[in-house]
């Protein structure tokens, strides 16, 4: 059963939400990635930055355009209580 989420990443199968990639203009982001440019996402907490990043990683993994790794380097964040993020079919090889 889905529920409202108040912390952590959005999982559409578990939470009521708008799909993360429907909230952003993906084409300029994909262009920046193709051009190997830096991308900075700056927004208030709990606005979907991480959810959009993970959804974008899933899209890139599924398309075969690149391999993605998610690393949280924030100081003081406890380890995630949720399952390991699934980016796409090749993510299993990244966890082994």
C-alpha cells in the first residue's frame, strides 16, 4: 500500500508522488552529461533532488549510455535504512 513520504528518497511503488523526471527539464541535463560538464543541483531539503538524481541514473543505466554510481558524502548522515537503490539492469554487477 502506498503512503505519503516525509523523509528519504521517493519510490513510486511505495509513495504518492509525481515521477521525479516529470518535474524537471531532462533534455538540458542530458546535454550537460553528454558534454561532460559539471551539474549542480541546489534546492531546499525535501524537494526531490536525490529522487531526481536516482531516477536520472536509472534512465541512463537503462539506456546503456553510461554506468552510474550514487555516493552520499554528506557529513553526519546515518547509513540509509532503505534497500540499495536500483538503477537498472547492470546495477547488480556494481554491488558485487
